[in-house]
């Protein structure tokens, strides 16, 4: 049998009459709790009785616990209708701690605690608490996925994001959420949903997670990241006959792609293939790409080995030869930056200055950037993290779910 110890700062440590193991009071049925890895706050989904569901927080500033969250006198923010009193219930000592949010059974019937998102794939979701409800609104029995913001004092921006995550299109048909029973968090801070109603586990993740432009310097390949949202990635290196290679990187190995086309800009696809050395990557080789433009490549009907399907995914590359500092202009700053690296070996930190791809940073690269001085990229429509344009609503492709690889 295992053993355990009772922390000396527990509220009833040393008591001869009360359970010394007790840390928190006034919780009815806490179903899933988690710590925010950024600040140590503990979020608790506490299932109510007949009227309200609630989310409670235990603050890291009180590691000894002892908070009283009100059950059974209170259900959420209200007097518990199942236990009415003729006179107001005396305030206990310590006083009750209100939930950060509660909701009626017309919103959901069985809260499932989740996690504060601390991953990287959805920047606009950073710091947002993602949780759910097992049954959804009465009289139904289909679960829901919710989010809210919490600043340490106040909860705000409560949203139902179920329709952004489900249904998930797959080769076997659409997969709908049945009954969310738990959430999980991996080492990278990305989140998972378990669905006991249909036996599935989902990852909150897009199919396409990143893209890059790859070129070989001498004999060594280096990649420039092409963000899928926010500030565009700028390819500054040259290419014979306008030749470039874009790499699409997926969460799950790819099984097929129907087509790849240039949907914005000048250039054409010369070849395309699943990367045989890493099937999570899809390679698109381009030719006839002109300088000083924004070029978008779209893959159609992408299917991965888990059966997830996307009708189209795209990545955009700014092409501006000589723009070593990636500010959208070729000018004296780029010349100075290239000169400062002249004579140095090409590394992951300075490969942008090897503009002619010969594996050396020298006078040839300085001449290259000088010849391009005065050129610039055309403006693009303002973009930010998905959903950032509307802080009141998490919409569009801010969040999505997929079936993970078996």
C-alpha cells in the first residue's frame, strides 16, 4: 500500500476532530481541476445540483487552502434552491469564496473543468480557459466546449466555441461531439478533448500547423518560416529561373493531396509531393516566381492518415530578394547587415545574408543586396492572429479540432 503525508499548512493540520487531509471546503462535485502552468492558479469545474454549474479558482497566493466555496448553502452565486433557509445563512468563517462564473442549466447541465491554454498553435487563445459541459443545455444531452478569460479577479468573454471545433470532416464522414468527459494538456501546452460518448480523443489543432520556404546553401538546407497568420514571412534569397520550394507542415502524416496551385501572385507549380523522409510535410516546388510580390500557394483536398480532411489550406510568402531584415524594403539597413556578416560561416542565425546561396557570405552577397536596393513589397491586407480582429468573439479559424494519429 502507498503512503502519503499531510502538508503542515493544511487548514486542519494537527486537529484531533477534523480530517487533517481537508484542503478546500464547500465543493459539491469537483469534476476535473487543473493548474495554470503560467501562474499556478487552480481552476475547478464544480458540478451543481439542479440549478447552476460553476467554475472556481484557488489562488496560488494561498497555498495553505481553507477556502469555503459555499456548498451546500449556495449553488453558484445563488442560495441553493434545494436547501432554502427561512433566514439568511450566517456568513461562515472564513467567508465563502464565490465562483468566477456560473451558468444555468439552459446553458449546460454538467460542467467539465479544463485548462488555461498555454500552447503555441493558437496565439489568440493564449491565456484563455478552455472547458466544457458533459450534457449541454437541457433538455438535450450533447456536450459543449466553452472558453472564458480570467485576469485573476474577474471572468469575462464567456463563449460557446463548439461549432468552431465540430463537426470534424473525415473520410468516414463528419465526426460530432457527443459527451466531453475530460481535457488534457501535453508538454507543449496544446490541449486535448476526451469524448466518452463516442470513444474519441481530439486534439485542439489545425491540420496545417506551419509552412516554410526552403533553400540549400552550398550543401545545407535552411528554412524561412512563413507564418500562417499575422506578419508575413519574407523570402529574401535568390533563385535561378524564379525557383522556390515551399514546405507545408502538418500535425498528422499526410496520405494524399489532390492539387497544389498558385492562387495569388506570379509563378507556377513545377512539382509537388509528400516528403518521403517526413510524411508530415508536403513539398511544393515553384518556378517562374517574380520578385517583389506576395505569393500564395493553396493545397486542395488534403487527407491525413487519421482520416481528417481539409478542402483547402494555404500559405503566403513575401518574395523580396535582398530584404535580409524582413521589413518589406531593401535599403541601406540590409546592405549594412550583409556587410556585418561578410566573411562569416553560414549558420542558422545568418543564412539570410547568404543571398546567392553559395554557402559563403562575401562580396557577392553585398553586391546582390546593393543591386536590389530601392525595391519593396506591395502592402497586404492587415492580418493578425485568427479572431484578433474581433476581440468580442473567437471566430473563424482561431480554434479547430482534429482526430490525432492512431
